[in-house]
């Protein structure tokens, strides 16, 4: 969906939640502390940048941020826009029923809008 200095930003294909994933472009990393100090600072800055863009595009009651890695071991951060009353509220979104995918047009439109917000947040 987008590329930041350290991370690729990916949209989870599930319309029930505004859900982005940051994936650092570094090999063989599983934990945040596996990054060097400068990259950890960059990861947190990109998490902030992505969260601000997501919340601006998809207003929410709470942003959930998680780095689980139980299924996909490669280091990645989930940033999920939550709303009181969403299908998983107040529980976790992981493993909650089958996903509801975006139409191709809706997914592309959301990605384009989020890219604009990500670029604007760096200016």
C-alpha cells in the first residue's frame, strides 16, 4: 500500500476494521528489540505516522497496536482502528470470525486516501 523509510505499510483485507500492518524491510527479525536503536526509534515514528493517518481517515474510539508474531514470525506491527460496537468489541480482532474482504475498488480507494494522509503527515 505504501513504503516508509523503514517499513512497508499493508492494508489488512477486512472491511470490519481499519487495519494496517507495518513490516520493517529487514530480514530475520522477530522482536522489536532485534532492531538497532536507531531503527527502533524510526519504527515508533512510523507507527505514530501510520496511526495518525489511519485515525484521520477512519475515525475510531480506540487504536489498538500489537506485535504478536505467533503465526507470522517476521517482525510486524498491527495498527487497528476500533469502534465501540464493532463485531469484536471489546475483545481482540485476531481470530474473530471470517474476514469480510474489500471490493477491489474500495480497497484501492482506501489505500489511495491513506497514502495521501501518510505523505501529508511527513510534510
